[in-house]
C-alpha cells in the first residue's frame, strides 16, 4: 500500500509546464493519472496537482512536492531510475515537445503552504471536477527582494480579505538543483500564488475585487509594476480527475 502522507507538508515545490504534441494532452493525462501518481509518491514525494491549461490545448501543468532538497534527490533518483519510468516513460515522452519549463520553489512563509492529503485522492478514472484553479507567477530581477515583499506583506492580505484564501504562496528555491537529469529554470526570482475557485466566474469576481481594493489599486500593484522584470503570467487551470488541488 502506498503511504497516505508521503512527505507531510512539502517545503520544496516543482511547478512544471509541458508543451505537448498537438492533440496528445488527454493521452498524457490518462497515462499520468493511471501510472505516475502512487508510483511517484511511493518514492517519497507528493503529487499536488495536475491540470489542463485552459489557454493552450497542448499544455499540461503539474506540481509536486518534497520534504526537502535531499529528499527530492532521493525520490527523483528512485523514480526515474526505476521500473515504472522505464516501462511507461517512453510513451509519456512521445507526447512532449518540451518539458524543461520548470520552476523550483518553496513556500513564501510557513502560513502560506500547500496542505493536502493523498489519502483523499480520487480513484483512477474519476471524472475531472468542475473547478477552476489560478496560478499567477510574477518575475522580478535576481537579487531584488522588493517585489516578493510586496506580494507577501501587501497582496496576500488583500487576497485573504476579498475572497478565498490562496492555497499557497511560493517563491524561488535558491538551493542548488542536484538532479541534473531534469533541468530547472535558473537565475529566477519568482513569486507565485495558487488559488482554487468553484468556477471561473468566482475567479473573475475575486480578481475584480482585488483590483478595486484601494490599497491594492493605489499602492501594491503600482509597486509591483515598478519592481517586476516582466508582466505577470496568469495560468488558468482545470484540474484533472486525480488532482489533489481542486
């Protein structure tokens, strides 16, 4: 039996965005949810969420977590050197054009982290839930903490005040990546906020309420705009049937 809680509350998070060959996303999701969930968790990681990108029919987004960087190295070594990936990895890779868009992240604070229970995961073949998940990613120049602080100390309280609390707020994990077989983006200074909603209308209403909030409108967003290296990227995501984040 796989463990019911393989890592507890993960402190290291991967946000992985895959560009797939046209028309093959459902093939990868079926394979992934059938073969790569419990088998990854048995090595000591937790599968947090798997998603269809609503803005790109050939994009698959997922998150997984680890207790720490040492546990990440052990788990990845075990899984990608093990029999399940040897058997099914070639089929998964055949659906992909690019799998290197990966952010290595950690929780922005102890109060803003994922808390999920794999024991509550739906069974294989469960239908996709009628839910909506947003993941907004801000990029700031390396070595400049001002934008991250504005999101942590300014935007997060407004998000809590105006709508559902974010499931997690994340920032760049600065520890050296020790698993060279899977590249991650380097030189990043990222903040990311993940929130779940009953539907997209609830998301749009929350977004409008945040944008209209006087502190956010007059202070926080202008401050973030001055600090950011590029416009934020808003991922509009639909959870798969076995995603814990939903």
